[in-house]
């Protein structure tokens, strides 16, 4: 099977060599033939790569790592070669579909392998090892061996600052052993990106948004400026409540917030400390964590519930194979990658999720998020291979989040019997505060992770300064500090999944803007007249049809066209975030009177 694929590749190269060898300009027909061939070969290889990756991610051993690295190296080598070849058609007047495919071919790889023998294998080996090291990371605490899952539960539930600090530091002790591999990954990836004509890997990543890479960076700045005052308002309010609870010795009332006090290992979503910051006058009358347990939910029922939301808006149920092949809970007897993900193994119907699902509100939400990826994959499955993707990666992340915005409304929770009675307007502020702790707190984190990587890829940050640069950005964007001095060898960025896993992160920042644009547009379509945070699109088939039409486009058009198809808007705009949260932002401003905000 593999040798046939290699033989086919060789034929393809011979077929296209003569044009440039003769020095004559290739024709549009040759460009189209080249793209068709490349696309067919990449499509043929993909199910093999996907299966190798799936098996390694659900059963980490020396052997599965070896197998995955071999498959991804082959894919990287093939794709990078085609991406380099594609440059031959620069300036050829081709049809728009071929032009878009040529462009996507060059942007296909997150980290393209350099063009020399052994480089693709080394890159794949390092990448697989980094992901596996992170995923099997463990540390000792209180006489026990803890996994990241255990540590996350403690960060969410404990209110003992000494324990929080110890567990936070414990998990971050997995970082240093990844420094050498990470530095090598950055080197190889940069060499590969430069071979394709990009300044560095960061420039390659920023080129994925149908605009100039510098314009894209500026656009994320513009969006951040739109939401930054709201984030600072939230930061100020939360810091004051933490100070009320823990006192000056643990959390001063001015300056940055201690990163281990916010209920999440990376302080990226703060909803788990809602109990600490809830308004004295009127708190929330329910906790989704408790409701799920009380109503006897188990992981499968959570996923079934998620699926039912999508089918309620007209999408077809998941195939039987989804239930047979997904990994929904953590297996007891082997190492796996627990970080949640959604897969399409055969680029057709074989969709799956991989999660270590726990029965709590966070995972209830994550189930909806992951299924968003699967329903998107299903919707664009009939597109040509290179268009089987999101309009951009932020779209891919925003689909399930958009559904999640409805799925978390009390109205919906009552419709599906989780809540006996939906609370009235008196719970608007508690509800919005809970949402902001997750959605608004996330924004600066969503931005800073890749700001750090862009600096690493550009060479501005070196392995010696990985950690100081990380905390400089953590301070600048999020207003955070570590719970204590960091050891000289610390590599705290590596304690966040997407860094060792080499998954770009700006996508999540974008998704946190797009999802509110989708939500506002969908609520308009169904004729909703109330406040946006109480709107649920559950059961709205006409809206669902229009939504699915956007999903079916895949990556066939520049993303502004996909966005316009559903929302009528063709640029990212945080005004939908402001609309959704307006009552809360006003309320926070009043609560913060007399505080000296900022850090
Ligand atoms: O990684 C994820 C998803 C898989 S695409 C679970 N998310 C980011 C994270 O966990 O850091 C979703 C929110 C942000
Ligand atoms: Zn996702």
C-alpha cells in the first residue's frame, strides 16, 4: 500500500518536472493537473496517517509512537514537497478553484519539514514525543501520584492556597524535560517554513486567514482593544473578591492575580471559582456540576445530550461507528492523550471524539464543543480534499462554542429536564458573571499563547528566555503572576497542551469572538427579542439549515464569505461580545467603584 503511494508520487514529480526544466512558463492546465494529482495523493494517504495518530493518542507506547512518527513523516514529506512545487505556478493565470488550492497546499502543514534527508522523520519523532511526554506527565503530591486530570480537579475545587500552589507547581514540573525537544521543533519547523518562502513558522501560521500576515496580527490587536476594558473590569472585580477571601498575604488588592487561585491550571477560564466571586445580593440558584450528578448523567448520556442539540436543528444523527469507535472516558490500563479532540478518520463518515469525560459542567460544555468539530467535518465531507477544512481554524473552534452558548442557557437546561424551573431576570447578573468568568477571562490567554510562539519562531525569544518571556506576556495580557518564584529551569509554556502538541492557539481567541457573532445572527434569524444571553436556538430548524449551509462550504471560499453567508457580516467584530455582556459590564463598573483597577 505504502510503496504504491510512493511510486505514484514519483510519477507525479516526473510529470511536472519538464515544464520548469525546459524553462518555459507552465500553463493553467498544467497547474490544475498538478493540484488534482497532489490532492488525490494526499487524500489517499490521509486515512492511514489519521489511524496511526488515533492509535497512538489512545494507546501511547514506544511502538505506537514509532508508527505515528513514520506515517506523519511520510505525509509531511509529501505535502512539503508539493507545497514547494506549487511555487512553480506563481504568476500563472489559473482558475479561482485551482488558485485557492495552490495557496492552501502551501499552508497545509503546521510545521513543514525541511527539504533534506531525515528531516521529516526527525521532526515527526520530536513532535510525537512532545505530545506523549505531556500526556503521560505525572507528579507526586501528598504521597500520591497525580495525573493532569487529578490536578485539574484540585485546582477547580480546593480553596486552600498552600495546596493550590503545591499542585500548580507539581504539574508545571513536567515542563523542563520538554525544552530541548521544543527548541528542536522550532528550529526544524522554521527551516521548513523558510523553504516555502515564509519568514518563519509564525508568519506561516498568520498567513492562514485570507489576508496579509501582518494585517492579520493587527486585526487581532484591534479585536483585543475592543474587549480589553471589559477584561480589566472583570480582573479588577475578581481580584477584589479573592482579596476578600484570602487576605493580603495571599492575594493583594492591587497588582497581578496569583495564577493558581482562579480555578483552572492555566487560569484560562475562571468559572470554577464562581462560588468565591458570586454577588452577595443574588447568587445563582443552581450549579450545573451538581445538576448533572443529581440527574444521574454519565459520560455517554452527556454525549447523547450534545448530539440531540445538533439533531434538533436538523442535522443527521451521528453514525453508529461514532459510538463504537470514540474514546469517551479515560481507560484504566494505558496511557492516552486526555486532552479532548474530535477526529474524522476517513474524511467521510468515520467521525469520533476522544475525551476523558467527567460528569461536570466543564465537560458538558466540552462535549458540545467537540461535537461541533464533528458536525462541521460531516457537513463539508463532499468538498474536494483541500477544502475539507474550516473556513479558518477559528471557525472550526467556534461551531461547538456557538451551540454551547444556547446549551448553557437555563431555558434549555429546563427544556431537557436538567433544571426543574428556569430562574427569572433576577439571575441575569449571576448567569452573565459565570459566563464572563469563562468567556471573557479566556480572551487574553487566547491571544498570549501565540504571541509567545510568534516570538519564539522569530528568534526574539530563545530557550534561555522561554520562561521569562512567557511570564512577561502572562503579566501584560492577563495580569497574572506565578504563585511563587519559578525555578531556573522552568518551562511553563510546555505545561499547556497546545505548546508541546504544536497546535496553533489564536484560533481559540478568534472563536471567542466569532461565536458571539454567530449567536447574535442566529438569535436575530429566529426573531428573538429578549436579551442575547437568554436566547437559545434549540430546535430551530430553519436557522440550522442556514448554519449548515455555511458549514458545507468548508474551506472552499475565503472565510469572510462563509461568515457573510450566515451572519451578513464579513469581518470579525467584538461588538457582539459587548452586546451579550452589556448588563454585566455596567454592573462590574459599579462594583469596582473605589478600587484601583489594573496591575
Ligand atoms: O483545546 C480545546 C478543545 C479542543 S480543540 C478542548 N480548547 C482550548 C483549550 O482547552 O485550551 C477549547 C477551549 C480552549
Ligand atoms: Zn476544539
